[in-house]
């Protein structure tokens, strides 16, 4: 490790390397198709979609038009593709209206035209078209309940797909007979295309029965109209092998694994061995924090499974079952759980943050911890275990001044965690 780099500075540099490697300006151009004989229409939704649209514009040789939705504050200037901002993580009227306009953009296309679809994390909330019989209020209620339930992102998106008129491949049918090139920045464990923005232009193998089972498992109270839709065939999605999707292309342009590999390279360049524990770690955030602390303690005390110094990298998306009065935040909850488990163990530092710059219900990416975090918190009169219980980890780190605030990063490859053991 460079003698001039403090542990927090090193950890921040690794996070920055992961985010930098996932920028659309770098990742998107190599995946662009050749221009068609007819029109090129660009559609998309997600926290990174506006940046994806901007990169596409900069490298597209012919005429271009389209509409892309992104989160409030995540827009970037485009000349030919309209950027509309809407709400995330709970949909709003702006998203509903923009989705209707997006659908109008793809009407009347022919086989010589081309649709380029740009999806990234956040698209499930931004792209809003309630299924038959549902209202925006119904969708908002379902999204809110799912976010508090502790369900995984894959489980949440399974329910969302089956309550939508555009997700789960339905938007692809609206584009017919034009071919579609779907470009994806993955924010989901496993990088399943159907889970990224709930898969508007790709096939979905899950069923309405699975969506109902998920709602029951997590005690999600569904509006009557949503319950009825899931119990009917009208809620079913477009399945793999459907001939109406023939000729469509799907390309992953940025993934959590690529981001972790970039961070590992940056750590090694700084003289610190780096090990990737996994790109799809899931589970309750506080339990994940205990596991990561246990691995770090084994390295610090016994040199197993790696010798120190080293940095342990991981990605994925933990869950938070909201039962307290805090705003949650899976990265800060993971870190606060680690603080309690590490008990001030010397030489262990960590950073956990969402690569989109937003962790849970706060405009904060995440936080950093070190060996002195617990002692400083107690000196301030904070009650870390009580704050974890009521899910106020953001309040804990804000009081210490250890929050990581980045603003919009214009990408989203899920959570980033780095544990440094010296």
C-alpha cells in the first residue's frame, strides 16, 4: 500500500475505479449495431439510461430519435433523444405519462426500422404502465410494500413484471415488426436480463403463480386488482422461445463483475493484494455485515483464507426488511452491523456504497468505517445497536461525518463493498 494513501482514501479510490469502469461512455460504443435502412428509435429507462443515450448519440452515424426516462437529478443533455425525469424507487405520474409517450414512439415501425433499448437499474420504477385493471395508486402501493418487505431484487421484479403492461417482454411486442437491440447495464445479482428494469424487451420465464407466491412469502398485501390480475392469464409475460422475439439482440455492456475487476486492478496497482469474494452476495444486510466481519477477523487474526494486507471485494444486493422508523439503506446497514461485530479490531477498514450514489431512502451512496468507528460513536453518545434495530444506519454515519456522498454517478452496477485488512 502506498505510504501516502490513507485507508479511507484507498477505499474511495477503489469505489471510483468501479464506477469509472461502468460508465456508458466507455462501455456502450463497442456494442452499437450498424444503422438500419429505416428509422432508428431509442427507448430506455433507468438511473444510467440518460448517460447511455448521450453516449449513443455521440457515436451514432445516422438519424436518431427517441425518449428515455431517468431518475430525478440523473438527466444529462442530449440533442436528439428526449430525456424525461421521473420518480424512483416509487413510481409517479411523470413516469406514467412519459411511458405512454414512449409507447407512442414505437408505434407504426416496420422491419427496416431499428429500436435500441437502453435499460439499467431503476427502470422498474421509472417505466410505469399498469396492467389491465390497475391504477398508478395500485402500482405505488405494491412498490412501497415490496421495498419494505425484505424480498430480493429478483423477487421484487418478478411481481412487478406481472403487474405491468410493458415489462416482461411486452414492450418488445409493441415495437413489432421492428428488430430490437437491447443494451443493458446490470444492477442485479446474476445479470439476468429479465431482472434488469424488469425486462421490458426480453423474455421472462417466471409466472404469475410465482409472483403470487412471493407476495404471500413476504406478507405483501396486494390491491384487489393486482391480486385478480396475477390470478388471470392477462398477467402473464412473454416467455422464452416466443417467435415474436426472434431477431432481437440482447447485450450486457456493464456488470458488477467488471466493476469489481476494475477495483481489484486499482488495489493491486496501489500495492495491495485484492480478492473478489463474489459479485452477487445477497441476504439481509445486517447478516451480510456479520459474515464480512467474520471473514475479515479470520484474515486479521489467522491469515486465512488470505494473508494481510489485502482488500476483500464484493458486489450484489442485500435486503433490508424495514420494521423500524429509519430510512434503511442496505450498504450502511451492512457497515453498522460490521462495526458491532468487529468491536474495534485494529487494522480493519471498510467501504460499502451503491454505485448509483443512492443507498435506500437517502441521497447518500454509503459510508466508510475504521477501527475507531465504534469508540467515536460511543463518545458522541450514539447507541449503535439501537440505531441498527430501528434501521437508522444513515443517521449513525451522518452523526460521525463518515457518510459517502457522491451525487448521481450516471451508472448502476449494484452495491460495492471493499474490506481492507492491514
